C-alpha cells in the first residue's frame, strides 16, 4: 500500500466515530478507495490491535475504570492498575487527561496510612 493520506485520514475519522473495523472497511470500499489498499490497511490495523494485550490482573491488583460522559459504556478497558503491595500505579490510557488526573490523586492518597 502506498501512503494514501486521504485513505488514512478517512479511516482515522471513522474509527474515532466508533465504527468497528468491519464497518470502516465497508465504508471505505463504498467510498471508492482501492480495495487492495483498504484490505491491507484494515488487516494491518487488526494485527496491531491483537498485539496490544492488556496486563494480567490478579487479586494483587486493583483495577480502576474511569467513566466518561463523552464515551459509550462499551469501552470496557480499564484505565489504571494499582499494585496492592508496592502501590505502583500503571496507566493503561495515558493519552487521556482524566487518567493522569485520577492517577495523580491516587498517588497522593497512597502515601496516607491505611489506604489499602
């Protein structure tokens, strides 16, 4: 696939509008983008998503899922994972401002006795 910036831009817009990859593929094909390029872009995106695995969470971890008004409730990925013993806060969605805000509040409170 050559760098078709219009195809990439359109796919990004559709994905930010919460269309599934299958829907994005169909829309891009319907809009007349080359079939080979569309399939290659979607296949590469699917492979990239599969390579991103969430951390294994057990009873030694606390999972924090930040609810946001602007997002649908289907977004079931946790935002923060806190280790009960070390107090380490791992951000899974560092690109979101709310995650940083909540993580900083948790870090401040962890220092207080009796947090866990």
